[in-house]
C-alpha cells in the first residue's frame, strides 16, 4: 500500500469526513495537525501548490486535494487504484 498523508485541523468537519473514508477503506495514514504544528502549514501549502485549506491529502507524492476531491475519486472508482489496492 502507498504512503498516505493528510494535513488536518481538529475543528475541521471535512478533515473528519476524509479520515473516516480512509479508515473505512482500511488505509493507514499519517496525520499532520497544522493547528498543533503551525510551521507545517507552509509545508502543506508548498506541496499543495498554494492551497491553504485543510484537509490536503497526498498519496505518495500525488496531491489528491481536499475532502471533496477524495470522495470524487471514490465515486468514480479511481481511489482504490490510486491507493494501490
């Protein structure tokens, strides 16, 4: 399985929804809380080509985008392939 990273904030409903989908699919992921680690937000923005909202999701070095992007991949049947399942 590929490395999945998700930049989040604990107060973000979209972050919780994205993590819930990943958990339902049995995906292990690394969570980076930008509220607790504010220095990591600039890292996230650089990797996400300027996007500043959370969540920002990465599979290996592929930028998936946010929660809506993740769910769109799931609905079109492309998420499993991206995750290497």
